[in-house]
């Protein structure tokens, strides 16, 4: 996805991000147009682990129920380890964008792979640092992919939610 057809919302907690996704789902917004990116765990509190290559995460500390629920709603769940950020869970079309950036060895002015993927969905380079810092601070990014009309609809649906339009 190499367009500017994306709108980002930032959430302080996994509960707020999950509520926004459920609100959009209940309004009939297409879930295939949403991506979620976030850490949402603390390794010193709970273990994080996989059993086999083909399995999803089997243990994700206290946020396991959250990620299991989100991955049931959104497409293409994935987990990556980013230097400086740590273990990051994500789901939705953003996963394909990130994989494309990794496979294509995209280099965007010294940005990380995560930063390169953000620029591919239209995030200005000067804002990428802000979003990477937010992820380091355990915030969640909800990405709405789609036309200006779809973005406006998502913004309207979430207007009552406690969100920060990023």
C-alpha cells in the first residue's frame, strides 16, 4: 500500500483501542480496512512465547486476551521484534506494507523498517519518529485505510470515543 489513504488514531491503552475497533465493527465499518499496531505487554510481568513456527503466540502476558480478540477481528496477525522498540503485535493491511518494506529492503532516509512502512501508507517522515516513540511508550496505533470518505466515516464513528487523531 503506497498511498496516503490512511488515517491514524493513537490510544493509551489496549482497552481503548479494542473499544474503538469494536465500535467501528458494530457500525458496519469493514474490518479489512483497519490495522492495529502496539506492544501491549511487559516482559518483566509475564512471559511471551510461541510453541511452533505455525502457531500464533501462545502466551502474551496480561494482554493475551486482548490480542486474541483483536486477531479474531482483523486480518493478517503478526508479531515482529524491532530494535529499539521491542516485540510488537499487529494485524490488518499494515502487516503487508511492513513485509513489503522488509522484503524490498526499503530505505527511507535512514528510517527503521517500521518507519519505512509508515511512510509507505502516507505518514510524513517528520511524524514517523512520533509514532515510533508512541509505540515504545506502549501506545497503540489504529490505522484506517481507505478513501477520504471512509476515513471521514471512521472519524465520525469514533468522535465520541476518547481518541487522539494522530
